[in-house]
């Protein structure tokens, strides 16, 4: 399919200005789901599709309308892909709950190179925040991994603090792209000589208890 990328798109869209919540169009199977937040050109999900085929289902989010329309056309023939616009943070808890009731487990949620919102007054717009983690606590399974990747060291440090601030979550840094798959943005940043910062986030097992022996 020869699709033209949108010529112009706003680089920054304030998620706090988007109030609508998407309802999931459920899959007609019980396969695991991979979620791509901020899919941009869609090449990351395309590579996942090449690796997994119809073995898994995919949900794609893009906040910028022009790229959302582009992605809908890009994946229109893929029955195991759903594309949504708006603020993924508002929609994910309800979607995940509905998917679980449908028998679908959430395998991974990729947050690839989100907008860093550098200004102090804009930091509340960052995607990985206290509210998102709180909202996801009751719907995520222990096996679900949130994969956070960025080329911004400051954003990574701040995001790490957010995760550490919620004792229901654990994290693990990692250094090579998962499945060997890299997004367009990652490849571009590596070519420019930038370092990529990565971590896996998941819920702690509440059943595990620790004792101190004296």
C-alpha cells in the first residue's frame, strides 16, 4: 500500500485538552494484546506484525489527528489491529478491563519516545504519570509489562521517580531493543549519536511476603 505521510502535523498536542474516552472494538478471539502508544508512522507496529503475524492482537494509539487517519488506512486490512485517537491514558483502563472480560491478556504496553514536555508547568502533560499508574493498578495483570523508551535522560530520570513513588510497581532497566525492533524515531536518534534509555514496568506480586530473620 502506497500511503503518503501527512505533510504537516503539530509536534505537540496537549493531552489535557482531549476529553473523549474511546471504547474498545473487541477482537473475536482470545489472543494476547500488544499496545503501541504514540504510534506516529506505525512502523513499530508493522515490525511487530511481521514478527508475530496473527499470533497476537494489536492496539495502536496516536494523538495527532492527521497521523491517526494515516494509521487507520495503513492497518485497515489487518483484522487483528485496532487504531484509536485521543489521549490513550484516559481510554486504556476501561479498554484493558473490557479486553480481560473478553478473555484477552495484555502482553505489553509500549510507550515509545513520548513528548518530554520540558517546561516545569507542562510536566503534568507527560504520559507516564502518577495518575496513569494509579488508574492501571486494578486492571493490569502481573505478567503485563509497560515498556518505556526515550532518548531524553531528564525525562527518564523523572519517569523513574514516578515509578519508584508507587510501591505497587517494580521496574527493570534494559539496554537492547525488545525483539530487536526499533522505531523510526529511535533509529534516527541513534544515528544522531543519542543514547536510548529503557525500562520495563510491572506490578509487584502482592502474594509474595518477605521476612527478616534475626
